[in-house]
C-alpha cells in the first residue's frame, strides 16, 4: 500500500513488499485455504495453512524425469 507514496516521494522501493507472482495467493483459495502471500509475508509463512499449501503444490506439481532414465 505504500508503493504509490514511495514512488511519488522518490523513496527507494521496498522490494520485499512487491508482488512477485508466485501465485500462492490464488492457489490457496483454490484449495480451500486462506489467500495470502505465503512466500514473502511472515504472517502467512507461519500460518497453519502454509504447510497445507506446500502439500497441495507438491502433489499437483509434475516432476521432470531425469535424462538418464
């Protein structure tokens, strides 16, 4: 929320507060969890749904096979 004021005032942007489109904020609700920035926001990192989200992503993310197989 401080982004516009920081830009107009010529202040350095707070990079940790900018969205990096990890898509966890929408993946959570699609799996019945709360929406939040799990990778960057400490509140959501420690939220009980964070582990559930990691599990949801792990079971739905395709794994790339090794070239040697």
